[in-house]
């Protein structure tokens, strides 16, 4: 909804020229409840990448239940998800 609301104004502005920039989107996202919830769980996935199953489970439990997402640091993600993808022709396709 936030993206749609941010896009509505520029898309309906007939006097606009050039590319559409959704500056309002990020500002509204940071003011919303969504930003607060995402900030609280920001270390969940990176903890599993960094410390594996047991360490990630331990840290995620501590961060979620005790610290309530207020850890004074943010863990970094590894490579982006798309970096793990292969072209479709490299995958085995089972024929039913």
C-alpha cells in the first residue's frame, strides 16, 4: 500500500516529465509499523549464515525473546539471493 500511495501522485501528474522517482515511499516506510517490525528481526537470517543452525537458533532466540530486536549491532548478509541462482538449462528436469 505504501508503494501504491507513493506511486499514485507521480503517475497521475500530467505535468510530469522524465522518470518517476518514488521519494515519498522510503520516507513513509520508515514512519510505518512495517519498518519497526523489520528492524526488530534484521539479524534473524544473517545469524544462521554466520553461526549455522545451532548458533543461529541460539542467537535468534536471545535477540527475539530477551533483547526484543534491540541488539546494538546489525549482522551483514552474505551474497544476495540471486547470486546463488543457476541458469534454467543447468537444472535436471524430471519427466513425469
